[in-house]
C-alpha cells in the first residue's frame, strides 16, 4: 500500500495554521491510518522552501507522494472537498468525517 507524503506550509502558530494542521491530521488518520507522513513548514522560518514550491498563500498543503503533486489552500475544514482535491483513496464516496460548519 502507498504511503502518502504531505507538506503543510503555515505562517507561524496562528489559529488558522493550527486548525489546518489539526484538520490534515484528522483527515489522514481517518482515510490513511498508518500510511501518511506530514511535514509542517513555517514559511517565516524557511522562506526558501515556500519559494521553491511556489507557495503564494498559507496555509497550503502539498501532496508530494504519490505523484502527481496536488495542493489545497485553506484550513481544510471541508473534509470531503479537501480529500477529493488531495486525491485521497475513496474520497469521492465518504471520508467518515463530518464537516464542521
């Protein structure tokens, strides 16, 4: 089974950054239990990484593996939409998570 690799770009420890981190972890734990790696990059501390990936807004998550890369901008609060946009398995059906609105 494929292990998915994500890089989440944030700007400091703002509420929006923390929400994006929590939502990505919950989504991955639900859909990809034990099959995901998440790296969090603070663009203020590592601007070169943000420039290399052409990150224009934060938070942005980039799916690095499997190819092709996919990215989603925002706090990932719409779990179904985020799962589909990131190309997660069975995302078109249900993530098993309730959207919080």
